[in-house]
C-alpha cells in the first residue's frame, strides 16, 4: 500500500456534493436541519459551489460540536481530557489515512 501524499485521491465535484450532504446528515442527526441549498438542489442558495458548501458545513459542524462540548462538559476536566485524548487519537488515525 502506498501511503505517500501523492496517493491522495482526487476529489471531484460530485464528491464535494456527497461530502456536503453527509455533513448535512450529521447536522440532522444532531437535531438541526440545513436547507437543501447546494447547486442544483431545490433551495439552491447561489452562494458557492459544492466545495464551498462542504467547507462551510464542516466549519459550522466543528463550531457546533465545540459548543456541545462546552455546554456538556464545562468545568468537568476529566471529561474534557477524554475529549482531547479522543480528538488526538482521531487526528493521528486521519494523518495516517490522509498521509
Ligand atoms: Zn447553499
């Protein structure tokens, strides 16, 4: 298996759209509804392409998750330590996957 950065798979417009929809589903699983506003969708907002939406959704999801962490574990240093350990483990895994 080639794990060099050059082994990265090129992301297509369809992939960006699928990624954006997947993040939107993550929001839905958390009880928040985002409009179907990607280019070509019923509520097309006209604000950027699928990649822009994917980036925006990921940023919004990151912010939402950070808010959940703060709201859920403020002052609970043991829980926050676990959050940060889990984040570090995940980042290490993703670094290996992405190269
Ligand atoms: Zn939109």
